[in-house]
C-alpha cells in the first residue's frame, strides 16, 4: 500500500497476526501499517535499535498525531486512532 505522509509517498506493509505483535522488534528497517480499530494503545520500541516516526491516523488516513520514538522507550498517544504507521528515521 502507498500513502502520502508529510508530502512524500511511502510504501507500507500492512501487518496482522504475530507480526502485529512484534512490529519492528529485532527486524530490519521497513514501513509498517497497523489497524488499531480506534483502541487506546501503548507503543513501545523495546528491541528496536533505531528511532521510529509514529503517525496515528483516522479512518480516512488523515494524520491526527505524530511523534518520534527513540529506541527502548514507550509512548501513550493522546487520541484513539484507526491506524498506526511506523517509519524508521
């Protein structure tokens, strides 16, 4: 899937199942798209050895919140989101 984020098109891999649980932990750099179903979540970067940009989107893929997460930190978003994008910095 391709999506325009901050004026640039990004290729995203939609994740599900066990991949959704592990995300970028202990993996190479890649752009991931998670479907959250408007749930409140905590995002962590344990065992992710590089900073990542987090984009929280609504059902129309509009960015509602964004941040950069450093390795071995966690983040509690201020909003509920339909989708989460993780992009390595």
